[in-house]
């Protein structure tokens, strides 16, 4: 049976969800991918060599993807006057091929607060250009050098991007005072409050705020891995995109006795905001199949709900129930 013309609207304001009671059916968009309880983006600043030699192998072993903010001028000068070893473009290109994000931290790490608009634009554009050339992908996110911002810097840096790092949780050495107990408590708090956390790490064994004992980081990542059913770990770009699209998507739902027709609507630019959304359905009936744009969608059963991923730009989704 085809869709009938009863119309229901599902709206989202900020990060709040609203379920739609339709007799025995409830439908909503999950806060995070796969309806995870919270999310973490691990981000590493300044392109240190040990981000490739130490961090990258650990992330690959665990199946985690992270974001690495780099400054093109510093990479080009191989550390410049600091003498701190940096990653090479070939190393970062390898990381990008494996799903990690190489993104914009300003051309020369110049603090952008209180700077002229032309200076801000140049710092951002130069770094966009070299990352695009060397890595093969234009950055869609930005990290403010020194974490110092003002409205002008935010306005310019945000243009054409899915997000910029405006808040961060420092994980590192003496300045951040990261301990195993402290990180465990932080993770428990994330799970309780269902937030998306963005971390900030610089040095591992050397450099700014490096760890007193790097095993603190490795043990923490293992702890997060043990909670992978509840914690979504992904790049800053991936999670920022999901959150933005979720907050700007409305579902039109048309219901009959044997099927549901769901039409996602968003005004976002799909050339920038590319992501699937996880839909959650709570229903007493058994679902026969789900199709979007002629393609069958895989379902996952979790407790008393069904999860499935949709493309918010590809038109109607038809859920057919068994008779």
C-alpha cells in the first residue's frame, strides 16, 4: 500500500529530541550515529611527528579516527625555529587515506583575535590551499591557534565549514593534569550527560604539555574502546556534520496500516554537509523491509527499537510492516 496523506512533522531545536506518538509507533533521529550515548572527537594540535609514530598506530589498532590540526608553514619548515620534529605531508596523506582528518590550524599559528580581516583570511586561505594540494581534500573545519577567538575570526573561519573548534577538553601533561582516574571520571560524566566532547592534545613524549607518562593516554583509549557500544569516536568533521544535519532536518511522516512513508527535509548544502543520519523506530509491529530511493536499508535491532541509517538528501523512505 502506498503512502497516504496524513502529515506529521518532527522538529528539532538545538540538541533536543521529540518523539512522535502515532498510536503504536514512535520515530526520531538519534542524537549520535548508531544511537550511541555520547560522542568524542580526539584532536591533536600542531602536527608533531609522534602524532604519526605513536598516536596514529594506537588509533588504528582500536579502530578510532581522529583529527590532526596542522600549520602548513611549520610543516614546510620541518619545525622551524622550534626544532620539534613534525609529520611529513606523505605521512599525513597516508593518515587521511585511512579516514583521519587533516585540518586547518592556521598557516603560521598566528593568533587571529584582534587581527585585520585581510590577515585572518590570508592565514586561513594559505593553509586551506596547501592542505588541499598536499592531502587532496579541502579542510571543512578549523582550529583557532592558541584557542583565542573573537567574533570576526569566528565569522571568517566558519564560512564554508561544518564547524570550528570553539571549546575543548585538554588531555596531556602538567598543564592539563590528566590522570587515569580523572579521565575515567570525565568519561563517566560524558556518558551521564550524553554530550559530544572535543579533546585537545599537543605533545605525547615531547613538546607543549606532553604527558608525564604516555600510558595514561593509551589506557584511556582502551577504556573508551571497552565502551564502544555507548561511545561514538570519530573525527571532528564527522561528528560536527552529523550534529549540524540532525539539528536542521525535519521528517514528514505519512502513515497507513501497512507502511510508513518518511520524507527528510533539510536546507543544508549537501556538498558540505555530507552524512547519513540514524533513525530510531519503536513499534509493536514487525518490519518487513525499509527502502530509500529504491535501495534496501539494513536494520539493526537494539532492545525494543529498530535502528537504520538514511541519507537526508535522497528522498522518501518507505517502511513496510509484515501483515
